[in-house]
C-alpha cells in the first residue's frame, strides 16, 4: 500500500479526533497560545529528534527558548495512522520537516521530529503476528524539490 492509498482511504472517527487535536496544536503554536499547547501535551512528553542540531525548533518553542515566530510550522499534510499523527511541511527551500505525534486519551505523549530526511512509515505488525507475511508501507514523505537535492532515508516502524 502506498501513501496515496492511505491518504484516500476512510479514516476512523478516533483517527479524525487525533488529527483534529494535532491541528489545534499547530494553530495554537501559530497564534502563541501556550496554554492550549501545554494542555495538549502530557507532562512526561517523550521527545526524539533526527536532524541537524540547529533545527530543533519545536523543542525550543516547547521549552520557551525560542518564540513561535522564528520558525513557522505550517503543515502541508496531516495523516492519522492508529495512535500516531504525521504532519509534514517545509519552510523555504532548505528546511523540510516531518513530525510524528503519538496520542493517548486525547493527550500527546510522544513527539518525534525529523528534519531534511526522507521518512517511510512501515507497519511491521503483520510480520510479528504471522511469520512470513510481508510488511507494508503505510506512509511516505513527499518533500518538495526532491530532484534538486538528496535526503537521507529513514524508516519508522509501527
């Protein structure tokens, strides 16, 4: 299954709610509504980052080290897959990003931030359940101007 099939497939109501929660988070970030942002994040948020150190923009916003006006996170796509929501966007010609949010009971419990990386999300659950079954790609990033530059690839397993 490719990313286009996942995008066009029906999304369950819980997945729609998760997408809506992440959408509210990005709108709150854009407007500087830190109270709303804090209310959506678990107090023990797990954070993971892959990319150049100078690109840890979201964590700097979360910790108050940086204002939300220095780097605009405007998702170009938001996709829900089970308990995860994947947001993808780019800022100018050089910064391509993917955020993977994990939600539980309406709160964001885990945040993975990827910068300038081609990301593929693969579902290994069928392989684990029955040895011999193949895995399927459930989402793949779509960075702009890929022909003009090379991005390292990563695979995120669910």
